[in-house]
């Protein structure tokens, strides 16, 4: 199939058409070099043809955007990055580094107390300073110097981050570039930058760009196409993403269409002759094949976090652990390392599984029980999984949000197929007494510490939901059919911006009224929590239980 055919970026052969997206992880050291955990994170995903690192800052003055971000700002870092490239090459994959200056998209606390710089004095987080021509020359040199270090460290190519509202995008976007000098035309800056980088390295150089910024004043597919036609002769490939600073962007939740940006990419790539890559909710083989009708390679982001062996499993017809596009643990990057609700191994790849033997009985076939059973079976145990109902899924079966159900139930389908492949014996309509265990030994009770509230049916009522619990967010979809429903702003508390924004849109379509203050209602639900039961918590607990379990005799 085309997905596994090689393709070329300039003279560099890529073994297949699957690319690992650059994604913030916070797995790097505070000084900006890849840790052992970071290296293993990449190696675990090296069945892709090309890995593109997360954005990597080019100076230690004003370029950084995350606390533990990669940085190539000094020659002393070259040996540390060479460890990464050697490991990826030894696992038969290619690796590019994505270089960035974040411009206004940062805070003083992240850039060592300095003031963020930008093409124009248009603040985003903190106060910004408009760049002088000296600043521009300095930053261009920073990119070029970082590119030289990247080549010395063994990287196969350079990606300039011109998407997502970072500095290059700030020059290109009419929404934020308000300069009156020659750099009012942001392509002038981009052209100078590419020329300088290309003059100092021999490896391929490409660029990531947003095909849309979801803003009438910003970048759109037609404008992006015009920009690219002016610089494509200097670039070796083009990588399409989406978004700038708002709630809509590269990581769309389950309320947004799949494939997310295919139609925009069709316009942006018109008359483009260089290889093109596309990111945006590419989760399945069918998604990838559809994207390859438009571009040369597909970029997996959250899906390769959820299933690091995606290419191998596609090739061998094995069950794929799906990204459910929940935007929960993978979006907590201001204070956390990257994690995934459905893949608890993410970030812990450096630790393997210890072999085990013997029979283990797991009680409860919700996601917690299924994950325990999976891990135990991977370790070599014989596993029996008992469920009192006649189907898998536990609380998943209570989901009422149709958009969530469409994505989340793919996880249950994965577990059913994977447990069957691993030889787990599933016993439906079976109860194991927690007191006498029905004379069974080595029992693990996969019962969450707490659960989401159960659904209650109402008709003809005025309902007020003042709660951020996921269950109540779901139940609104059902209650809105037969009741007058109001939700407060607290309903969206804790959701990432994309999921919150799109959920509001769905509620508006249902006629649900979003209010700031509470009102009198027949049914009032008040339950706001800082922490609540979640899929990610259940699966993570299950993973560690299964990973550390030892037989009692």
C-alpha cells in the first residue's frame, strides 16, 4: 500500500510515508537536552519513516516557550543531541529537528526574565517589544547557528516552525504583523531566514505552516498558497498544520471533523511541487489513505502517543489503540510532562515489563479491568476477566454524548480485540464475591475508587447544571431533548480550550443556554470539583497495578 512506500525529501529517502509530529513533551532537561526518557520516547516510535522533534528553541535569550523544552542554543549541547540521533538511526528511522523562536507566545518567566519580542507590539501573554532590525538579524543568525549544531549532531533535516502563532507565523500573519518597514511583508523575513539557514547546512530544510488561523484577519489557505509559491524553490518540503493562538488548532477534540484540515490543504498546496506533509486527526488507515490522495506523507500526532506501534500494527493487521481526541492529559503541558489517557506507558517508555507466570483473576471489565488484564497478559500471566454484565466497558456504556461515544467506544473495541489476541479469557454474567472470592485465588478487583454520577431521566423540567463533572456534560445531550436546560460557565471548568469551545457550540445547537449566574430551576445540580474520576486515572492505575503485580503464592 502507498502508506508503506518510501518517498524522498530532496535526496533523503524516507522508508515509509508516516511521520511523527513535533509535539511538546517537557521530557527534555531544564537545560534543553534530551533525557534518557526523551530518547526512549522517540525510539519507541521509530517504526515511522520520519520523526520530527518537538519545537526546539534557538537561543537562551527570548526563544523558549515551555519549561523543559529542547534547545540547540549552544555547541556544548551537540553531544547530547547526538545520543538522540544515533539511537533513532540505529532503529532505522530518520529524524529532523524542529527549530523555533516563539516570539510573543511566551512569558518573561520562561525566557529568563527578558521581555518577549515580536514583529509588532501586539501582546498575547505578557507585554512585548517590537523587534528592531538588529533583533531580526540576531534571530536569523540564531536559527542558522542552531541549524549548524543540528547537522553536527546528526539530524537528517531541519524544520522551521512557521505555524501555530510562533515568531515566523507572526511575521506571516496579517492579524499580528503591523510593521511599516520592509518586514510588513512577512515573506521578506522568511526568505532571509531560509537563505541564511540553507547557506550554512547541507541537510534538507522545510517548514511547518498553518493552512488556516481560524481568523478572518489571519492566514487562510489561499494566502498560505501565495506565501508558499514565493518560497518553495528554497524549501525541501512543506508541513501543513492549523491554528494560531485561539481555541481551534492542530489538536482538535472529538467534536471536530476528521480529517481536520484536508480541504484547506488541498487549496494551500495548489501548484506546490515540493513534498507535502499533513497533520490533523489522522487516526486510522482509512484516514491516512484519504490524506495521501492530497499530500505525500501523513503526520501522526496524538495517535502516535496513544499507539507507538501504529505503523507495525497497521502493517500486520493488529488491533490499534485509538486516540480518542479527549485533549486531557496530553494538554497539561504548562505544569506536566506529556501523558495520554489511553496509553499509560507514555513518558515511562524507559521501563520495561517484568515477565510473570501463573493464573490471575481480574474482576470488573471496565477500562480499569481491561487494562490490568492486558498488562498481565503481556507479562505472560494467564488471565481470567470476570464481568457481571453481558458486555465490556463498565461506565463507558453510560456515555450519552454522541460525539464522545463515537470516539470513546473505539477504545472498547480495541480492548476486546487485543485481549482476545493475548489469550485473556473473558467471563460475562459472572460475579466474584469480594469476601470469599468464590474460592478463587490471586484476584484483582478492578473497581475504581469513585465513579461518575449515574444518569437520571427527566422530562418537562427546567434543569440547571452547575458542575464540571464529565458525566453531567454528557447527560445534557440527553436532557436537552425533553427539558429546558441551562449550564453555567463552571460546566466547562478544566476542559482544554478546543474541547470547551466546541462543546459550547454543540450546546448552542441543542438550545442549551449558557449562563454566568445561577437561576431558579426545578432540578439544580451543584457539583464542582478540582479533581474528578477520569478515564486516564483509571487506566493509569490499572497499568501500574498490572505492571507491579506479583502472585500471592
